[in-house]
C-alpha cells in the first residue's frame, strides 16, 4: 500500500517530523493515511482495542494550525498509539479486560497528557494481556494479537498490541508498560525497539496498576533515536505519583552521536546456559561482537542470584496485584453482576465474571502469599531475595556501564503453545525480570533473525542511565540494518 | 498437590472471587504448580538481609495537607452501574 507521498508509514518519527516541518504533507494527511492503513490491515493482527479516528483527525488539525502559526511541541502532528492501560479522558480504557469493557476514563494519565501537550496525535488504544498479566497477549478479553512476522505466532506481551502495531508500520511509536518484561519481550519478538526506564522516571499516574513497585511506562519504536525523542517528553517528576523521582531529565537525543569507544559491556555467563535457544545465542553474540567492533570492551560479570528472579517476581508481583485489583468491586466502576443476592454476592460474582483466568490465578497466588501463616515464608522471603538480586546488579555496575544479553529465551512462539502451562510462560521473562526487581532501565533492540523471526539484544544499565542505553542502541543501529526490516505482509 | 481444594476455596473467598467447579479443579492444579515453583526461594540464604521495600533508596515523599482536588462526583459517577442522589447503590446491608 502506497500513498501520494511514498511510503509515509515506513518512516521513523524523526523522518516524519522533517517532512511535516518542510511542508511536504500535513499532519491531517499523514493521520488519514495511517488510519486508512490500520483500517485495511489490522483485521490480520487485532492490535487495536479502540481506533480513535475522530479524535486523531481533530488533534492533527490542531497540530497543523499550530505549525502554521509557528507553534507546536517537539511531537507536533506526529502519530502514536497508547497501550490501553493508560487512562484517556473520554475514551474507553479497558486494560484488556471484560472488567473495564464499559469504562470511559474521566481523566488523562500523566503520560497521555504530556504527549498530547507536545502535539502527538493518538491513533488509538492497543490490545494487551488482561491487566498486563501475560507474556503472549493471549489473556486479552479482546482476543490475541498476531505477530506481523508470522500470523500464527504471538507478538509477546503484555504490550503485544503496541509492538505488533509498530512492527506492522501502523505508527512509528507506541507507549507500553513493563512490570517484568512487558515492553522488552514483545519488542524482541516483533523486531522493534523497546525501552523500560528506571523505576520512577516516568509517572505512573493514570496507568492502571498491576504491581506498583515494579510497573514502569516506556515506549516501543523502530529506532533508538525515536525512543529518545519520546522518552524526553514522557519522563520527569509528577506530584501525582508518590514514587515519582524528582531528578532533571537529560537531553536524551543530545548524546546519541557520541561514540561507544571504551564503553564497558558486561556479559553474564548464565545468560547463555541451556535455557537459551542456540541460534538466538549466536545472534546475540554477533551483536555483542558488533559492539566490540565499535570500541566497546566486554567484561564477564556474575549475577549469582539470577535463577531466583522469576520465583521472586511470582511472589512480589501477584501480592501487589491482589492488593491493587481489590479496587474492582462492581460498585463504583467496572463490571457489575446482574441481580446480586447480597453485597458479598455482588463482589464475588462481579469479580468472578469480570476477570479472566490468568488474572484470577495471580490474584489468588497473591492472596495466598499474603495470607496469615504464609506471609513470612513467601512475601517477606521474596523481598529479601529481591534485595540480594538488586545487590548483584549494584556490584556488577561498579565495573561495567551496561549488561548485554538475550531479551527472550527464543524467537516468537506459536499462539496456544504455552498458554496451558503458567510456569513455561513465566520463564519467558527470565532475562528481563531482574531489571524490574532492581528498578533498573532496560532496552531491547533488534539484532537479527532465526527462522525468519526477529531476535532481540537486551541491554540493562544503572539507575537513571537511560542515556547510555539509548546511545549504545543508536550507535548499534547506525552500523546495522535489522531495525529496517519490515514483515512481508506489511510492506 | 501442594494446595487442597479447601485451601483454594478459602483463598478464593479471601479474594472475593466466585469460581465455577471447573475453575476450582483447574486452580488447585495450576496454583499448586506455582506454589511449588516459588518454594525454591526457601533455599536462598537470607540471614541478615533486609527486605526490599523500594527499588531505589528513597523515603516516601509528603505533601502539604491542602485541598487540591475539585469535586467531580457527577462526572465520576457516570461509570457506576447504579447511583441515586449522588450515592452508589448496593444490595441492602442492614435489615
């Protein structure tokens, strides 16, 4: 599918910004063209829960007006997609759940507000695992999302809709959230760029909560340069988020062109153990060799408690989820059961009907580990092990600038393949979960293919070192073409 | 199975979740697997380790105790299934 200006959909945000600035096309024209593409092709993917065509065209017209009068923010007129976990005023915000199928958000999340103020045009809300609980986008009430590289495969999750949409060139960028790998794993499985910033870097206000000590908002794009542009707008202190960190936001774009000569890259031996697909290991090692050819120095580092990160996560995250999701009571908003016998029946049936299987499982796991007699053995123990894991990273970052390894243990798996076994599914996040437990920034960038499916290189850095991740990724992308590959059905 | 059906029923009650018989059977099996999986934490040596409360070493921020929100009751209640005179309606609690 082409348009009068060539393949606008294939361009990065930075390229589109230049086109808009030079008057080659208007934001309304760009928005119309992408909405047309979504209308024609999303039936294949199911990447959207809601397409906000009217709102998008109105925002695009405002952006064009602002541009004509010499105004407009750094994202003026540029199209994005929001994961349907971000509250968007006046728009249905479902979090992928039947529970919120009827919820029209009365307010904007801080992320939504900041991007709108910078002039971004929101094309719609993307599909996701229910309440962000899942690694395959199969727990969504609105059906699974398909991977643009192979429609029989999962795009990963929970930000599967955002990742699939960016990979399919529906938009150059989409927001995501990451509690255990939910931005980075789908980015790896779809050949896109995904960054999860430091805990507290981006406001969680208006982002529907899953596990509050782990949740963090970020972006999925095709280039590190675009990720830097968006993150610069999204990051920063917010009074309305009690764990927001009050630290100045650096100019992420400013340092992208600096060389990575002398950058110390940590390699974790256990990352390349039997759990990793052998061909993926080859791709990741090639990517690390490319970083070395650009002047990076590799150093072996040890994360002795790495194996405990998944079990630690599956105590801490469900515990926080069971507490957060207690707000869904069928009274003030959300699904309400018909003809309740009494208040208890109203609560139990509204929740029993409104939540899907995986969400119920996590609520019950969390309820169990927090219940009388089990709290010390599970929750307290897990929080102690979490400290050990965080200390391992601290020690490693005394010696290296980034840790590089695989993002996911294999390329995209087939839809339905892992859905019946929660533990196999949980192990998909083995390489990404550590960054959430320790609150560190992490990023996945495309680094090649295995059997025509994309593979991701995972980079983790010290707290607030997003600049290092973005610079390292940008430099890698200046010397490789993996991020330019487009799935055949979407060219 | 590390969890019994009675235990799962108790957990579901604490979590205010009504499950079908089928869901109970599946939950006993899958929750037991999850509990077995996280049980490996018991092997970790955590003597003298402080539980981690926050990913960054920061204290909870406080704000001045002043009113900052405006009253948006009518707007917010548009998402509720049953309201009357500005109140949320629930089944009768007191006879």
